[in-house]
C-alpha cells in the first residue's frame, strides 16, 4: 500500500502569503485614491445642492427687502449654512446653525470651501455683492467656478 501526501508544504504556504501581501500592497494606493475621488465628488454635490437651495430661497424672496440680499450661503471649513436675507447672523458660524434655513457639515476635500466666504443672491436669483455677513465680501463667482470644475457634471440632476 502506497501513502500519498495531501495538503500544502510550508514553502508553498509562505509563497502564497508573500504573493497575497504583494498584491495587497499594490492595491492600497489605488483604493485610497478611489475613496478620495468619492469624497471629492460628494463635496462637489453638497456645495452644488446648497447653491441650488440658495437660488430657490432667493427667488421666493421671503424678506422682500431690496437693501439686503434675498439669500446668503455662508461657508466655512467646518459648516455650510443658508440664511434668508433678513435673518443673517453677525458672523459666519463654524458649526451647523439652527437659525439657518438649511445647514450641513462642510464637505471634506473641497478647495472652494476651505475658508470663510459667502455667496449672496438678490431676489432675481443673480449674484450680488450687497453687504451680508460680518463685513465678509461675498464671492459672486463661486457658482461660475463650480460649474467650470470637472466634478460638476457628476452632480447635475438628470
């Protein structure tokens, strides 16, 4: 009677573990890049949705005061808040504000919300530079810069 050996040898096991480690090491940077692109896309979509809500609020014009912007989007590195023109705070809050019409945590990896800024719209839904929050000059080009960004196409409603 002949004995046959079944199973794997220690050498085969070491080679299989080494190959698995090499494959995982090669995939790690690709996976990190994939997650980073996903966060960037989510950041774009959050800000584009906020701009859409700002325009909607401005066109409804609840304040109806021509001396004030109809709607103001206030962005900081920590939070994004949308205000009616007649309920503006003294400064852009760095947290989600309960007085805001809409509020969200600031998206990560979004270069256009890395510092405190505001985006104000008049009652026609057009960008305005009327004084808004705490002496911050409102950026009338934010929407234009976003629509020219390659990530914009991923967020448009179809």
